[in-house]
């Protein structure tokens, strides 16, 4: 009967058998086998290796490589509680790991542990690769694995396990992650209870903003800007609070929190830098103005509310662009303003539009004598065609991401099924020693792969949601 665990590793790794393996000279083979942490000790005196022994080393090599890949994608994994089973498998295979730091250990201790772990994994991978003549992953640079607070907080915020914590929490004040590394603390924003205070937000307004579980960012911000009981200051403060939390937690996360608790979240974390701006407010403002300009182009007029909304959101656009779009909407056809919203002001077509605006501004009496508004200047560039191409590109990319997600989910299911098979097989009392040894390598591979897949699945799902958000803002797509 074939060795179950060697076949199992094939099923997960999709590896081929080690056919055509060229034997390493006995002198070098002994040296490499003795230098390896994970090679079985009874291999050390061998002058040649059988195919079965080669496959045993293959199993260890690919398990170590998968651990290196997972560590590269998420360095914070090494100092989290989720790494504990993986560390246990590595130790059982013979890796001399340093003691895993406690959850409340200092950042310096955790950084040292991660660096030592990375070095040991690279050393073992290089040694095994010399024996089985495989090419390991390139050496991971120090820069790629440096502590990156923004990257690690982002990984925690987009984790589906974090979402589950919100769903299961009895209080809106929760935290997750590893202290002194990537911990996130979430509490509701406290508004003033005094109706005369500029920081006051009534419960009725808060309920209206948070009541829809599936409200897009555009719908949420529109709801705030169209709320007549709020001052412009209050509107902008609410939008800024949601945007700041979304920059760390993603808007989807924030929306779930608001729906679950009827509160606006405030986020804090222990890193020395703030997240890079995601320009979501700028994108929102552009989508609102685009929608209004399309309406103007189709209907030929705006309501008073339309004018107010157009002006309110302009504060979220870069000042130069906001002025240019407003001037284009005033002096030229809506198509001109739409072009400036979707292209750089340095673009050649944009420059022609800006020149037309300057000419129109200085010739208003010629264009519109006695205040009679004649048809505005039309443009050559076709915004509709450009937008159509953009929609096609977004839909194509969404389809690619969907296929990638299905592939990742299939791999995740494979790993779960194999893990269950391993647990059932491990209960056998008559398990051969060689099979028990290979089982450790398979378990190490599975635990590392699951950590890696979890990260990739989260990122893919979030990228898909961002595309859906953009499509929903383009002509009702």
C-alpha cells in the first residue's frame, strides 16, 4: 500500500515524483544530511538515498518552503497565536526554534524572534535543496520582512475572523490581534449630548445613517449630505470619521460595525505611522459630481438640492481640480467637466478644455449677450466612450478576481479535507514510523498553507468589493 502521507503531500502541493534525481556524491551528501535540522537522523550515514528517502526530504523541503511563503506574505503571523501549531510541527521535525514570545512581549522581542525564525527557515531550505537538487525561493530581503505597522494592521482589519468578532461581540468596544505588534482597538465615537453643541448628533440621525446593512459608501455619504437637520460642519465631520476608520478597517468592515451597533467606530493601534490615504472621499466626491453632471447632460437642469450637493462634495476634491470642474460645468458642456473629473489636468485634452474655459470666461458678453444663455461649447473627447471602456475593463478584472477567488477557496477546501484525513489516520495504532514522520511534514505544510490562503482570500474578496463599489457608482452599473 502506498505511503498515505507522501500521496497526501502530492495532493496538496501538486508535486511530481522525484524522477530523474541525480545523486549527490557521498561525501557532500553526508555533510548536507548532518547539517539539516529536519532530515531523519538515520539518513546521516547513508551514501545513497532511495526514492522513498528522497521523497521524505522532498516533503520536508516543500513544507519549509510553504512556511517561508506564508511568513513573507504576513510577518505578523509568526508572533500571533495562530502560529503556535506551526511552531510545534517545526520543532517536532527538528528545527531548533527560539522560544515563541508571549502575546504581551515587547515589539523588540517579537521582531527578534521573527528575524531568527526567517533565518533558520532559509538555512534549512538551502540545505535540503542541496540534497534533493531543488531550487528554493530566493532569500527574503530584510526590507521585505521589516516590521510594517500599516501593512500588519491592514492584514488584521481585513481578516474575516475580525469580522466574526464583531458579529459575536456583545459590546461595540472590542480589540483583536497581537499586543505590541498588530493589535487593533475599536470603540464607538462619543458625540455630545447637547443639541447646541457642534459635536452633537441626534440618535435619530445616527440610526438613519447606520440602519442599512448593505449601504455602499456612496449611499452612506449621500444620506449624510442630504440630511437637512445637520449643519455643513456636522456633515463633514461625520463623513471624515467614517473615512478615517475606513482607511484602516476598510469601508465594508466599518459598514458592518455601524449596522451591528448603530455607532460610528473610532480605531486606535500601536504603530508609529498612520495608514496611507486611500483617497476614498476624493473618489466619492468625483462619483457624486459625475452622477450630477450626467443628470445635467440628460435633463438639462439641476434642482436646488443638486446644486447644494455638487458644491458640498467639491471640498473633498483637490482644490485645483474642484475649481476646474466647476468652471467647466459653468462655461462648457457637462461633458467637459466629466472629462476633467476622470483625467489628469495635465492631459493634452484637459489642457485644451482649460484653455476653452479661460476664453469663455473672458468672452461671456460675446457668448451670452444680455444674459441670454446660448448653447455651450462642445468637446471633441468622448467621455461616454472612455467610461464605457472603463466599465468593460473593471468587469473583466472582476471576472479574473472571481476565478482567482474560486481557485483559492478550492485549495482551502483541499487543505481542510486533508487535515481531517490526517486526524483520522493519526488515530491508528499500527501506523508505521516512517508514515508518522511524514505526517509531521504534511501537517506543517497544511498549517502554513492555510495561513497563506487566508490572507490571499481576504485580499481578493476586498479587491472584488472595491470594484463592485466603483461599478455601482458608474451610471448605476
